């Protein structure tokens, strides 16, 4: 399988979805989705339709799992794509320019190709497993941070995490006391780009959905970050190797 070709297709489709979102931002209307405060728009649906159509036109024997429309293609396929067509929809409908696109191709359970796209900034972060990461086709490497007390760490959580979740409350408090700043963009595509370029020293993801997690983690790790996952899979840490032990101690403590 030509993984570089899959990456190039994912970049192209993510850019198209991002341009659609930017073009429709002034007139978009949100509809409630589920009981956890999430929302959806016509842009989510149309961007996902275009991405899925593009993937299956190029790779008809692959499977695609879209956040909005579910599964397309053979569930037993060797390659399965995960698509979040408008990552950060709540930001989008509020007029906040932090939203993007996440596209990941997995072989079995492991991500092989990933793109996270910043729609407003028009930057695409991409990776092929074992081949490094790029920003707009230029290789990137995560810069070495200082101690966490002088660095920013991103926090991601899934929409199913309640406000009273004890782990969330305890861990977020520890991070705020031990880091310079804890960033919550509510748009993982934005956070992963910041991690991969070293703008933030690390990221804590708690009970996140696969399409927001697996691809971004691949991009960050191919840029030089390390990843650790809790035994139950609920917590994923991705950080520069020089601070990941310090970050893990905060989480475990």
C-alpha cells in the first residue's frame, strides 16, 4: 500500500473540508447533538460526505468511519479511516477560529497515516508511520521544552466526561498548579499541531474519541514526542521525552 499517496489524499480532502467550513462560517446554524452539549451543522455533514466519497473513490476496498454518518464499506477491511470533518464545532458556531479536520487511516488497530488540519490557519500537519511529520509538507521536529512550571500543556476530554468526574477535577487541578498554563481549545486538531511543533510541551487526553486521538498522536510522535497510555486506555499522555516523566508523575500522583 502506498502510504504516502494515502497521506496526500488525506491532506487534499482535509483542506477542501477546511475551506468549506471557512466559507460557510458566517451563515452556519447549529443543531443539538446528543445529551452532552455537543452540536452539529450542515457543514459537518457535507464535509464528511465529501471526505468519505473521496476516500472510497480512491480506495474502494477500505472502510471509513465518520463521526456523523458512521461506517461505510467493509468492516473487515485491512485499512479503516477515521474522519472528524469539523473538529471543534462548538467553537465554529460561536465564531471562534479554532476548528479543523482530523483524518486518520489505521491498519488494524494502529494508525498508519494521519492529517490534522487547522482550517482557519490553513496549516496541515501530516504523518506516515516511521517517516516523520510535516507541516504544510515541510518536516517538523518538536522543540525541547523547559520544566513544566514554565510550559503550557493541553487538556483534551471526550464529550462523555461529566463536570463532576473525579479524575478530571483532580488531575486538571494538579496541572494548573504545576504548569505555566493549561490550554483547553476544545478542538484537538489545533492542539495536536501545537504539540507537534513544540508550542506546547505536552498533552493529556481523557476518554477521547478515536478520530480525535489516534491520528494526532501519530503526528506528534513522528515529530519527536512520546506517548503513554493508562492500563484502562482512558488516559493518553503525549509529550516531549524530557518532560513526559514529570507529566506522568502529576497524573499518577
